[in-house]
C-alpha cells in the first residue's frame, strides 16, 4: 500500500504556483491601497498625500513575505498569503478612516492606523521567522507538553497582580512598562500544538466506544478526563478573566479537534452538553455574563449596557446593501469601531455586499486550511491544520455573530481587520504555520531507491 501510494505521488507532478500567488498578491494590494485612497477621497476630497509611502511600505511587506515563501516553502498554498494581505490592507484603510473621523470631531484618541502598520510589520517579521526557522512542522510534536504548559502560563499571566490589567471589563491584558500585550492570542497557538500532539498519542484510547444510545457510541467514563479538564479551564477563563470569547474558543477548539482525531460523534454530544451546562451556570452566577445576555436579548431596553451593540446595528442598517461608501459613513459613533466592532464599521461603509465579501475571504482561509489537513501526510500536521482552521472559523463566527446580534457579544477581535497588535502578530504566525504544513503536504515524495530517501518517504506517509 505504501509503495503504491508513493509511486502515484511520484507520477503526479506538483506545481509550485508561486506565479499565481504573486498575481493574486498584486490584486490584494490593489484592494488595500485602493481602499486607502478611497478613504482620503471620501473624507477630504483628495488622495492622501502619504499614499506613495504607505503603498510602498505595504507592497514591500507583501513582497518580502512572498519571496520568503517562494524560497523556503515553494510548494505552499498559493491562496493564503494574498487573502491575508487583502484583509490586512482593508483593515488598515478602515482604521485610517476612523482616525480621520476622530480628527474631524476633535476626539483626543488615535491615530491607530500608523500603529497598526507597525504591528503588521512585526507580524511579517514573525511570519518570516517561522518559515525560515521551522523547516519541518513535525519537529513541533516533540514540544507537545511544553506547548501545553506554555499555553497555561500565558493564560494565567493576566491574573498576576503586578502586570495583569483589566480593560473594558476583561482581565486579559498584561502591561510591561509602556507596552501592553494580550497573551491569550499566543496561548491559542500553543494550545493547538498541545492538543494535536496529545491527541496523536492518545486518540486510539479516546476512540474506544462505551455505551451506545440512540445510535451513537458514547465515550467511556474513564476517558472523560481530558475534556473535563478543558471544560474546567474554559470556565476558569470565563470566571476569573471575564472573557466569554476566549472561553468559547478554547473549549470549542479542543472539542472539534477531539472529534476529528477520534471520528466519534459521541464526543460532540458530550461536549455540547457540558458547554450548555457551563453556559447556564455562568449566566446564573457570573454578573458579566448576565449583562451580555440581557443586552443580547433586549438591546433597546438596556440603556448604556447595549449602547455599543445598538449603535453598530444602526450603522449597518444605514449602510444597507452596498454601503455609504468609504469615507461617507460615520463609524466613529459606534464605540470601538476600529477594533471589536470593525465589522459594523465595514457594514456601514461597504454595506452587506462588503461584509459578505469579507466573510467569503475568511471562508477561503478556513477551506484552504482544511484542504491542507486533507492532503497532509502525517497525523500531527493534519490536526494542527484543523486546529488552526477552527481558530479562524470560531473567532470570526463569535465576532460577527455578536456584532449582528446572533449570539451575545464576546469581545474577540476580527482577524487581520481589527486594531490590535497581539492578535495581528499571532495571526501572521498562524498563517506561516499553515504555509509550512501545506508545503510539506504538497511537496513531491523523494524518488524511491535511496535508503535515506525511502526512510523520509515512509515517515511522510505515516
């Protein structure tokens, strides 16, 4: 079986598709730089004077990222980098538009777009560092428990009395001097690596069936320890950090990866039951959750508790189907329209059409990550790719669902769009990991015959 599969792999010619990536990257730059110019025209009636410097810096960052992919991961997915560049460029333009709005109203905050461009630069630097320093994603499996410990430490850091800081009701930030950082953004990457490595080692035991009920094989009671531990960790994040979004993200991430590893739908039933029980208890005993749920159910009767949500809904309603146009709306009326509610700002300026286009881009990121998982030759890489896809899918779902009042507000940021250095830098690292895994998956197997190459091929087929 292995020899036949290897022979088919050798017969198939894998294409690198770096030219297609460059072409798509040029289109994404047209979107980002064009949106920046449209903001200037809409607000001030002229193209921004710094369009050359801004466009050159953005194009330079994208070109550097492309060249690094071309030389270090030549068989990587050609679609991921252009999508990220388009989202990041559009996010910069929206943040710049809100900066101009604050400047016109003489509000003493901002500018945020300049800082976001700096964070994007750091994100690209980390992107390059991951691709250059990590030539084989399978080496990360050796750090399974180290990654888990690092993830837990990062989650605990905001609770420390000296460096931990509470902002907007959530204690998820640390301050060191003049710098602030959200360690949970890095923790989610560490936890994906830990979950993947742990499930590769223990999936056979976790896949064993216990009692059968209603046609579903449920897990054995002795195997409920890992999901119970993750449930308790998620509840601790909710209670002590008052972070509903991260709590949902971490538990949902583990649950989906557990289901993918074991292929047992019984885990989904058990996990959903535990989640509903935890959510109900949190609503009864955690005041922060009660406020969010009440604002979700009765936004127009809650006064200031739902002011942000109501303003975002009004803004999107004003945008309608095609939006007011970049620079023609007034997204500064919505609090935190440059970060938590940037999707509401997008809906006001570009309408439902723009929101659907952005959601399609996020859907493509998730699709390409899952496609990478399907073609990946090793179990660890499959689970890491699935986990990173779930991170994007859950994060976008809870953010957009909260802004549109589908679910209660959670406080997460929209990847690559929202203002925030921690999220932006971490997401660039996630894309680098996906490109590294896809390069390994799409790379042709070495020719059979050489003992060392044969050993490499066998490892890749496992």
